[in-house]
């Protein structure tokens, strides 16, 4: 009988426990991916970074309009 076949907890072998741990980690990984992709922050940036980007876009838009009108 190998070390992985030893009963270590109730009626579970060590190999069974390792298999359960692996399966649980894979399930959690899928859940994390789904939770991260469905969040409001789909770009992965903070609100402050969004505000900075919007300010830069406003500046670019203003410069563009001034160059086209003048």
C-alpha cells in the first residue's frame, strides 16, 4: 500500500483529499474569473484613473476644436 493510499481522515485516503483540494481550487478559480469579469470595473482601473483619462480626453478635444476652428 502506497503513502497516497493510507487512510488519513475518516474513510478518506490521502489521494482522495488531494483530489478534492485540486477540484475545489479549480472551481474557485472559475468563480473568481466570472466575478472579476462581471464587475462594473471591467477596464481594471480605479475611479481616479478614469477621471484622469476623462480630463485628458477633454483637453485633447478642446485642442482639436481650437485647431479646427482657428
